[in-house]
């Protein structure tokens, strides 16, 4: 049984878009305004999406159900797998007492929480994004900041805002390599074009991050630190993306930004004094050797980086990599113009790459670190079991969130909203990054947004005599601003900063970052519009 998507079931694109938006409105509304638990809000959004897909869009119920199952399984693996094992590494560090030692070392760079936010939420988060992507940066940086004494909501908000500028080059450039594959556009040109958009925001985000933390007056007191962090990251982001490619952009930029900030803090101190975070006392019996405190994170960074290398990933996949064609759904949904140039069947293949998955690298890092820190195998296994139990509800929530995203993707409801934006004529360059923002907000992934809307951007650009490279790249650049409010990231942030008396729920986290996401997405739209009509010389491939 096959089914062709219909992007305008009501015969009026505006009305169809309003109906298509209902599941997202239900989900975000329940989270943000009615304080409904995340898993219940996700379930309500999923049921709404299924109802609209079947009753309004005419999608066969069996296909809609299998799309939900496919998304739920993907939510558990690889997304939930990453979150679980990242939190396992954190719990192990706390269990051995080494996290308290690590806190003191980071505090020695600067006791100022604003500087620590720049170092962890922005710079270190970008490094993890470049190596792993998905939910790992938010989970790890959120947990680190909680351990340093940041309030739970503050840590969640900063982790999400910090995880913006690096997303387009995340996971060793996966969003852009996927975009090039989908659109058949030149990968290096796409990388270079994104590298001429995001560095401006890479310079701005550190200022924005600290202002969101302590207000604009508090930010002005540390503006030199914000400037050197953003400038060093942005310059390297431009150079690597334009003269090498998308693969190592985040990793190199993040390392340079961290080194520059640490060195800068040796010669400069903020004039005002911000309350230092309360660093926990080092537990009795915990080794205070600096290298031991970093051991779990060194293992995590090294293994995640190694797992991201093509040679390692391909080698592990050669040992085991099960690709399962989703029953009933694989090649059963047809995408049609104008989203694609020619009608094509949508694939639905679940990749169970258990060995090469990023979460497996994180699990191995935790186990190796535990053994090196003197824990017995039985104690490590018990700690792992405790981590699973604590995350049982968040993992269910992530599965429901991804199920919702997959139903909207395969039913075509998200494409309806994208098409409405694409019909804006001369204003399309402004809305082009907003389409990418919409895609990430719905799917939780810049890669998935590029798969969803990459061809739409290219087809619309050709019709309006705009640069396909520019518009396709803008989809990815705009998408990064949606990363902080997608349901998956919100839940991960709430999980990573949970366990405290004043821990925020998903709705509270969402409200804290929603308008930041909107504002940054609109600014990206303005930038793309200026580039399209007033700065054509900056567009790659346009003379």
C-alpha cells in the first residue's frame, strides 16, 4: 500500500497550515502555559498529530501508526541512548567524588559564573556538539554547570542557548553532508556559505548568553571575555568552513575558543564581583589528583571523537550494523512536487548501529573511567542500573516527542507550514532560515530539517532566481536557532538539570528560552535577506 502526500488538504494553504500547526500548538501550549507533565503533553500532541494525519490529510491509519512507532524507537536509540550514557558518566564522576575536584579546578580558571558559562555552555558545549551532536552537548554541559553550583533552571537555559551557533556543523558536519546528499549541491560551497552566516552569530551568542544569565548590565562588565570567546570561535568557524570543509569546524573552533579564554583570564579580571558558585566539599577518600578528576571527561571526549571518525565508524559498522526496513512504512509514502523536483518514495530504515553509536562510546568511557577510579565491576553495573531507573520517564518522553515529529514528517503536515513560508515571493530570503527553524523545532535535528526542507529551498530558489546554495545553506543556519526549543532538547535539558529541590520542569525550561529562539531566528532572517539583495558578493558561487 502506497500513499502520496497532500500538502493542501483543505484547498487553502493558510487554512491547511493552521490545521497542520495544531499538534505543535497543543504540545508547546500544554508545556509552557498549563504546566502539564512533559510525557503527558507529548502524548497529547502525538494523538492530535495522528488524528490530523488520518482525518484531515487522509493518511492511512496503519502508515501513521508505523510512523509513530518508527519515531519512538529512534527516540530511544540513538537519542535516548546518548542521554542515558552521558548521564551515566556524570553520575559516575559524582559517585567517585571526582566531580567535586573537577568543580574546584574549573572554578580556579575563574570563580565568576559568567566566565564559567562561556567556558562550559558555549565553548565546551560546541566541542561536544562537533563530536557527537544530538542531545549530548545539552546533557553534559547542563550536568557540569549544576555541579558547579548553577541553579537548575539557569543551567538548563544556558546549556540550550549556548548550543546554537555550532549546530549546523555538529556531529562532524553531518547536517551539511546530508544536505549536500539530498540536494546534490556542492558540499564545500554549502559549508562555505554557512560559514559566512553563522560566524556573526558566533560572535554575538556569548554576549547574548551572559545577558540572558545576569542581564545586560552584568554582561557589560565581562564584555571583553565575551568578545574574545566569540571572536576566536567565529574566526575559526569561518576559516575552517571555507577552506577545509564542514567536518572539524566545531571541534577546532571550540578548542581555540577555550584556550583563548583561559589564557585571557590570566591577564584580565572583571571589575565587578559576581557571587561565586558554591563548590561542594571534596568527599573523604576521593583522590585530589587533577588528572583523575578529568578522567571520565577525557575518556568521553576521546572516545566520542574517535567514534565520529569515518574510519572507526565504518570499521565498527562492518562488525555489526543492522538496517531494518520499517514494516508497512518503508517506500510507502510518496513525496511530491514542489517539495521535490520529481516524485520520490520516502525511505523508512531503522539503523541499529549498536557498536558505532555515540551513546556506546559514552557508555564505554564511563566503564573505563569507573575501573580506573577504583570502582568494582559490580558497583559500576549497579550505578548504571540506577541511572536507567532515574531516566525511565524522561526516556519515555523523548520517545513520545520523536513519535510526534515522525508523524508530522511522514504525513506532510510540517511541509504544509514550510510551503506557506515558501510562497512569500520577494520576502522568501527572510523566511528561508525560518523554514529551517521550523524544521528543527519540529524534528529536533538540523540534519532532519535539511532532509525535510532542503529540496524545497532549492526548488523555490530556482523559481525566484535566487542562489540555491544560499537558500539551502540558510535552511541549516536558521535551523540552529530552533535547537534550543525543540521538544527533544527541552526534555534533555530538564533531565540533565534534574534531581534538585528546585529543578525545573520541561515547561519552565521552554518558557525560559522561547523568545531567545524567536529573536535569533528573526535576526538570521534579516541577515539572509541583506545577503540576498544587498550583499550578493558574499554569496558562494555568485559572481
